[in-house]
């Protein structure tokens, strides 16, 4: 399995927006990204840091339902 790249909050928000997520709000150092589906709404907080920790990035991937490959 390929290791995840070190991504910034801005890069993660760009990847999410390319997959249908929209920025709902910014508060402090976090951005709330949201996507509406027929089944419901997916809301994901993304820290707006220069480097997102590996565990935090894995949690974002899990919450969004996207694949790791899209973040590599």
C-alpha cells in the first residue's frame, strides 16, 4: 500500500470540492465541507493547516467515503 502524501488543508479542500463537496463555513482554523446525497448529508471538518496529520487525513477519507487513491 502506498503511503499517504503530506497534504495541506487547502489541498484537501480542493480534492473534496472536485468530488462534489462545497465549503459551508470557516471558523478559526477549520473549514466545514459538505455534500448532499439522496441518502443524506456528509459534513466533514478540515483543519486549515499547512500539514494535516496522517490520522486526521485517514479520518477525513473515512468520513467522505472516497478512496485513498484519490488523496495520493
